[in-house]
C-alpha cells in the first residue's frame, strides 16, 4: 500500500465498496418499467458493459492506493472477486452465472489498471494532500 495517512479508512472504504458491489449483484432485478421480457432483453445487452464498468471503477479505486508493482495482485484479487460474484449468483434462483461476465470483469480490470498506470495511479495520495491543505488553516488545539 502507498504511504497513506488514512490507510485504515481507505481499507475500510474498499471493503465496504466490495460489499456494496456484491450486494448489488445479488439483488433481485426490479422492474421499473414495461414488461419483464423487454427489460430482460435490454439488460442482457447491457449486462456485460455494467460488469466491465464496475471493474474499471474497482481497479482504479484499488490502483490508486497501491504501487504499480502491486497491480498484478489487484488484478488477481479482482478476478477472484468476479468469480465469487458468479458463484454467489449461481446459488440464488433469480440470477444467472455466466463465464462471459468474468471476461467482461477482466476487460474492466485491464482498462482500470491501465488508467491507473497512465493517469490516476496514486490518486488517494493526491486526495490526502488536498485534504491536508484544506485543513491546514484550521488548527484545532
């Protein structure tokens, strides 16, 4: 992990984020509009994009808290998390597990870690520096 002042909070936030993603992937689909068949047709086409986008976000999140030489660990961990999601989805009757979801997850991880390497790597250090600058004028003593 990078030398973060609030490392414990970043870890807690990351754990919470993973739990939210897991919960969201296990929730029953809610039919907000139209009939179920048309929603399922639409969702089938969008599902892989949602997987990829979610894992881009997760990879950028964790990539911003670890050095680049740890990116392979992030990739392995997120792939295992994607597999866990599919295993859990297979255990419930209202969701389906698909291997192509893991492929979409992997594509999102690769894209997210590339974004981290090129542009957003170490973003959490910059956020902490920004917070430190904002709080510098508020000396509580």
